[in-house]
C-alpha cells in the first residue's frame, strides 16, 4: 500500500458500536469482575477484602491479582455441573488447561477442587509435579514433544500422553519400552471444524499444526498403529476446536466426527475406545459485547450432543473429558496498573482521543496486539463524578501497537498516579508475558478473606541480568 496522509484512509469514529455510554462510569459491571470485587465506602475497589492501594503499596504495579475464592468456585462449578450432566451417560473427567495460567499454588487449588491437569511442556509438567499433583491425573499435550520431555512424562507416571502425529507413535513406544512400562495414550485428531474465533486460536481445521486428520484416513491408520505397539495402550481420542467459543455448534460437528471415528476404530481393532476428550475453549466475557454460556448450559448441551451422536451411530457412549482453562482462570484475575502520561490527541474534524499510558503493556498482556482482543478497564483507586471520556489505554513499550484497552470510558479527570484495573486477565496474559524492552515481569498475588499472598514474585534487575553472561 502506498503511503498516505494520516487519517485519510481511516474513519474517525471514536466509539465502537458495541460500547455503550456508561450511566455510571464507576460501576462494576457484573460478569467482568471476580466475585469478591467491590467498592468500599471511600470509593476504592477491594478484591477479597483487600484494597487496590494496599496491594500497590506492598507489591507495586503492574500486578496480577487473583481472587482465590473466585478461581476455586469456577473450577468447582465446572466439575460439579459436568459430572451431574454426564452421570446418566458414562461419566466425565474434568481437567484444568494449565496453559491458561499455571503456578504451584494454582496446581494445588486445581487438585483440591477435584480436577485433573493438562500440561503441554516439560516446564508445565515440572510445576505440576512440584505442586504434588497426582501424575496419573495429568495429560501431556504438544505437537512437538522432545524425547527428553516424553521421557520425563513417562518416568513420572503421567496418566495419558496425547500423540499428535504418526511419527510420534514409534518414538513414544520406544521411550516407554526403555522405561519398562506400558504407556496409556490418546490420539489428537483433527476434526476439520472451522471454529468461529480468531485464526490463531482455531485449532481443528485442516491447515494447521495440530493433530492427525480424520478426513485423510490418517487418524484411522494411527489407531491401528498404536494398537500394534506393545508398549502403548490406546485409551481413546482427543479433539480441540479452538478457544474463546460462545456456542456449541462447533462442538456438535466435532463430536459427531470424532465419535464416528471411534466407531470405525472400534471395528478396526475389535474393541471400544473408552475415552473421548472434546477439549475446552469455552468463551468468557471480556467486554459487554461478549455473552458466554453458563457452565450449566454448556454441560447440558454437550451431554445431549454426545448422547444423540452416539445413538445415531449405534455406539456405546464413552467416558468424556473436557479441559476448561480460560473459563476458570480468566474472570478470576485483574491486572492493577498505575497511570502515567496522559495525552489528549487531536484527530481532526473536532475529535480527540485521550491516550492513558500505564506502567505495563504488551509485555504483560500481548493479547490485544496478538489477537486484536478487546478489554475493559476501570478507575479503581477512587470514584469520580466527572463526565466520562472515551480513552485508549496504552503501555510503555516502543511499539505503536502496544495497546491494552482499545476503547473504554474513563472519568475525564483521570490523572497521573491513579490506579486502574483491567479485568479478566487471568488467562494467557502472564503465561504470554515477556521481557520486551527488558521489562520486568509482574508479580502475581492472590487475595482471600482480607489477606494477600505472593504467588510469583516480581522480577528484579538482578533476575534480568543473571543469565546474561556478558
């Protein structure tokens, strides 16, 4: 594209259609904030009975603040509702998708709330084991697992390894044989479903890196090959269609195709495949434009989909598995920032945009730049009666794309030193955090019953320099 005068090819409509003008710019919108997030009598936001100013004073900013009660209650809700919905069938196993966010404390919470854990790297496996997770309830994923990672997983007694390619079958079998064990495995299959989500988090269409294709016949061949390996036991199939999904239509198509493969595979190896995992990817509310389904709605609809598909195939219903991650971790967390530079930028035609710079940015939340994700925010250190203005919340990094919140209303008197919070940052924010511009990764703290616990300490300059050998 030829260079052009700024603004000539871009509309100056500041406010997206989905973003309503707030009747109260201080209001905590239900669904965006964790369950114990409130405003106290002084107008300051508290999480778990702890004010944001006290959190800043002790831990600085940016800081990820996890509402422990909220996280635990969401994990428990998913387990209980899905167990109830699938009890009349063959039952269900719920695992937390640790790639959303994992720490030693989180792994312990998950175990205590009765969920398994899925991991997809040697590092995630190490955290799970350090937390005392039951290795038999771990599922190890990955499209390019190294021999060292496979050996670590098999030696630890990981419950299931998810095989992602035909090539991996022999490697897993050889490593299991060297350890003198028979390893239980699942086959990650590609169902050909085009989930209605961002291209980078849609994971079941054919032209991508994950899985073994059902359509080409490779998945059926993989079933035969695994069955022939003495060091492997094929438990079943694994499918994942993507992330941030708001309806069950994609799951319905994927379930029908995966269950049809299970029926065909049963004929090929003369025994049933007892376990089918349909992944997770359940959507959450990042802004008022999102309307996620409840755990109860998801569980009821997915159970009906599986039952109807199996009836149509004349297939005995297998035991199901699901892996919520974002839906548990995301809404439980908010990121606390301190406001710095504020610029009132003239856009022409009488329009202005207020740029509010914070002390974090794409190093602690890359999702806006990476996925064009939308977020909300709120002034949390105080309330204001000043007329709201449309703002763009930006980071401190050397990138024009360093945007955390593209469009939101904040009070027109927002100023340097104020604290603002961005909600629903518990999934894929700290997990994707970086040291871009040699930034220090933030602290992660949990709050519960008026107490703050440091889960992951803030990086220091000494941490940053320690691995640089000069």
